[in-house]
C-alpha cells in the first residue's frame, strides 16, 4: 500500500512540473500570411462552340498577390490541364505570364484539339478543366511562401458524328477485279478502317453496310477531286460521290468513323516506316527501318532484349502496336541482338528534360504521353514504366507519343 501511495505522489509531482514548464516555454505560432490572390473563371460550365470555334470560350482572371517589401520580385505562372492529370509535364498547358497581365483565355478550337490529341479524352465525352495560377517571389532576404489558386470548369465538347458500320468497302472502276474489296478495322482504333491496294485510273467509291442497308462515305463538300494525303471531311449518303483516281499505283485509304474523315494517299504521298540512324559498337554507322522494337531495361534485367512482335498499323506504318502483357521499366530499342550493340542502339523512351537530360516517366492507363528518340547517352538512359494491367501499347513514331491501355 505504501508503494502505491508513493507512486501516486511521484506521478502527481511529475505532472505539476510538466505544467510549469509548459507555462514557461509556450509555443509561438508563425504569423499567418494574409494572402490576396483571387482567381475566377468566366463560367464554371461551358459548351464548346463549333460555329465560333476560334473565339474565346472561357477566360480566367486573377488579382494581384499580396505586397512583399524589400527586393522581392513576384512572377505569375498559369497551368491548364484536365482533372486527374495532376498538371503532369506531358499534359499541362504552361504559361509564364507577363507583368501586368491578369487574364488568360482559351478558344473552343484549342480546348477541343487538346482534349482529343493531348489529353486523350474519348470522342463526345465531357471533361473538367483545371486552371491554376501560382504567384511566387524571388530575391530578398527572406523566404516568401507562394500563393496558389485553382478553379475547375466543366466542358461539353463539340459533338462529332460517329458513323456506325458493319462493313466498309472500296468499290468503283478504280478497284481492279469484278467485286468490291472489304476494308479492315485498324487494331489501334476499332472506329478506323484502312486498306492498302493497287488502284487503276477511274472512280473510287466507299460503300458502308449497316443493319442490312448500304450507304456511302462521300466528301462533305461533294467534290471528288483527290486531296492527296489530306484528311477531308466526309458524310454518309444514300447515293455515291466518287473520288477521281488519275494515276495507277498503290494507294492507302484510311476512313476514321469517329472524326468523320477520309484520307487517300497516292504513290506520290506514300507513307513509309520510320528510318533511324545510330552508331553501333566501335562507332560503326547503322541505319534501321523500324518495323518492330525490343524492350530493354529493368523489364529484362538488362539482359537479352525482349522482342515485342509489334503489329504495324494499316493506317500508318509508323504506328506500332504491342499486345503483350509485359510491364515494368523499359526503353524501346531498334536492335535486339545479344552483343553490345543492344546497349548502344537507337532508343525510344521518356522525353528529355528542358535541359536535355535523361528522365523516367510512368505511363497512366488511357492517358497519352510524349516520348523522344535518339542514341545519345541521355536518350538511352531515359526510361518508361509500363503500369500493371497494361496489355495494349500504341507507339506512334510519327507524332512521338505512347499510349498504354487495358483492353
């Protein structure tokens, strides 16, 4: 009993001592910074305007940040992206704003194009913009915390007519033989059809079978003059409008049902595989026509490169599609031998930094990312991490982009 009483008195004394010390050494909070930066959007819900596509559709406006004395200089940086990208370097629209500038506007055309081509938003799918402004100070004797403001805007895109089809054909007097030729769906895009074939001088038609009926893909302006290698707007019609083929030879025809476009490449505008030059072991010049790639890096423990067995797109021979399930950190090289050339080969990998230095990136499923190519040490030591679950990679060597998907 005496022991318990002693312990009780000791704990009481310790508690009183701690309280006295707490009174003697009070924590002093840092004075709160009174921020002044305000950011507003002209609207939080917008519909992109096809009739006035080059006009501003949304404007972001901000006020001055707080005043800071001394030799501090303030600068403003704005970023535009879609929610979910976290303002990544490959997707952000970045602007360093001039002194005295207090707004940034965007047109319907800009937002529609970025949504389709940079942010990977599916056709006709609404999305949410995220706009951020950061005020930060440089110089002066003290550190000044930046002011950051972010607003979001919901966007309805310009609606694109998506044509339905069971089968798409090539027909007319320009097609040799007695019957029409069925076009193939491209592996990378089920709404895109393509075919490579020999044509003769004559008329080319594109019939479409759907739900037991036949209609025709025709130029939207009704003009069948060949616009060689140019994507022309098309529409669906009950009666054909023929394209005029004047020269015999191998033609590539690509019909995109999502974008409602048709592109016809004559022999004069023939698309060819990408060709790269690099230096092998001993500085020996090498030239490679890229029709397949090999994975090399942590994904294969830097051992024997893994042949990807890519499929070459029917729409463009510089688009390669990988349908395996390998994931991990890799670069994509153009040579797969077991000798030292595998470590020197031309590589497609993560984009270099703004300073031209190596870096690694991790792909996000369904989000298109930029990539770079070269055989310098910086290119060969940049890597891409393919996320788990990926079973479909689209490497566009013409536009230098890469897309990972789970299908």
